C-alpha cells in the first residue's frame, strides 16, 4: 500500500517512439557510428529514459554536433544529482535556437532546469522555469494538458518566497519503528512536540496534516494547489515552512512541507491517522542514509554489500533492477510495503502474461481508494544488483494508471529488500543492500 505517493512532477514533453534497434547499437558499443547516427541513438535513449545507457554513450562518443553534448550531458548530470553542473550546462541553452525549434527538447530543458534549481532550494528560479513552460505551451495545449500546466505552475508559485533548506548533518543513529501499516517511521521533534513521521523516499516533499500544522503554529500559504495521489485522486493542499525540526542530532531548518487535510492521510480500513511524512528533500540532504529494521543510521556508509545505480528523475529516486536478465529503471519507494509493476512492464515482458486474466484490486492512497485492473504474478525473481529476492503475488497494472512510475517499469517497495539493510548513498549515487 502506498500511503501517499504524492508526485509534484514537472510536466514533461511528448517524445518520439523508442527505437529498439538504435538502443541495441548504443548498448553494444562495438561498431563505429557517424555523428547523425549517434545523435539519433542518444535521442532515442533520452526518449525512453534510458539514462544509464545515455551516460555510457556520452563516455564513449566524440563530442556530438553543436549544442548536443551540453544538452545530453546536462540532463544526465541532473539525473545523477549533479545539479550545479546541470545548471551550468543547460542554462546557456535557454537562448539556443535549435532547442527553441524542438518542442520536446524545449519542454525538457525547462523542466530539468526547474528541477535542478528546486534541488538546490532555489525555489524562485524553479518557479520561473515552470512559469515559462506554462506561458510557452499552454496556448497550444489540449484542455487536460493545459490544466496540468496551470496546476504545476500554481504549485511552484507557492514556494517562491520559501527560504533555502539548511541542515546540520552529522553521523548519528536513532531508533525507528514499523508503524501500524508496516512502513518505517522515525521520531521528529518540533519544539517540545515529538511525533512519528513516515520515512518515504516516494514523497516528493515532506507532508503534514492540518491539525499538526496548527499545533506547531505554522503559517500556511494563502493560496492553495492540489496533488494527485498514487490512486489518481486529487488532494487540496497549502504549503508552509517549518522553521526547525530535529531528527536525532540532525537539525533541519526551513523544511518545506505540504499541508493537507487530516482526512487525506487517514487510512479508513484500519482507522489509522498518519500525522506526517518525511520526504525526499530531507532524506537526500542526509547524504548517506542506512535503514535497518529498527534503526536509522546517517553518514556511516557500509563497508560491503550489493550495489546498484541510484538516479533521480525530478524529486523521485530511481534504481536499476533486473528481471529475467534484463535491467531497467524503477521508482524507489520506502513508503510502499510492496513492489508494484507498471503497464510498461507488461509491454517489456509480454511472455509473463500470456493467457493471464486481470482482476480488480483496490488501492489506498491520499484521499481514498480506487479499483484497478491488475495481473498477479505468483512469483517473480527480482534483483537489485547482486541482491536477489523472490516477490510473491506481485501486482502488475493491466492498464496504464496515473501513477508517475508508469514512465518506468514499476515502483520498488519494501518487499524487494525486506531481508536486507538498505543504504541510500546520495554522494556516490548508489543503492547498497547488505545482510
């Protein structure tokens, strides 16, 4: 069950259909291709979000034509969490005529720059990029897309005056627990008030309920926006800045939080109220985070373990995982008990679903529940680097949902690493699993 899974995503452009033959040429790397072919391959890899393969191609290739090297390298730097580099490479391209003439590239440029600014807590600059996106593309958009552009710009305007987050990170260790719904929670102190917050890499921002915000005396934004939960239901929100929060020995100043109605984080079937969720910006700023069954350890990296690539697409961590000897990217969501696979997974592994019938399944998220058509795989061998597990009764979306992980092969939950200690190393951009 994904408890909230809110996705404040930067609107992305429509890309060309992925060309498998081009990707095969890029991955093989054995043959020499001319510059137009390299550009074609790189465009295809970028379109399919094959960021690791694109990075490998850039390491092998000579400098492509004109703006292309800065363009591809800037996007890869963003996905590798090198945001200062991404800004330095991409900002000059705002005035580039070739980029301006390519609708998909222009959209991706604005969203990627906005994301890098946001990760550096430069919220005004992030909002400026998304305002440009709405201004340039809304006049030509269909009604549904126009509304997405409007909501996206509206949200980032709420953060224009938010001060940058500041954290004093030091090596520390503190107790965690598995809450009523089985996901990791840790104690966070606001002044003299201590409460349990869900540790959720799938939450793009930290989130608190209105009653907690009132108890802590937070000043809410006068304007509102809304987010789509994992179920597709929209939840109304305001934003606030939490002046000081303490997580063990770590001080977090100017934490941006989304403030939602208490009902949005109430789990009706078990009558449980969630108070707060610790989201990606704070987790990433801890730099090296290890999660055990009952401890959170910060800035003490493990000495061994199975490693795999860790990337970021906007404010969402991605991990490289393998099924049936084929490797692809998945969302990483510590706030989800189980791993869920996307419709894209069905298209990538059609042989697994031959003759299988889909069934209805309720999914609970912010704002309520919805029913989805899903396939159920009795068992699936799933590997994160050298760490392998067998997922039981794995659910796979039979049709494309509104969840943002639909752009990838799925959403990796706790069952994929239930018997391992999980380390998120944002300095090296590696996921480490140790016993």
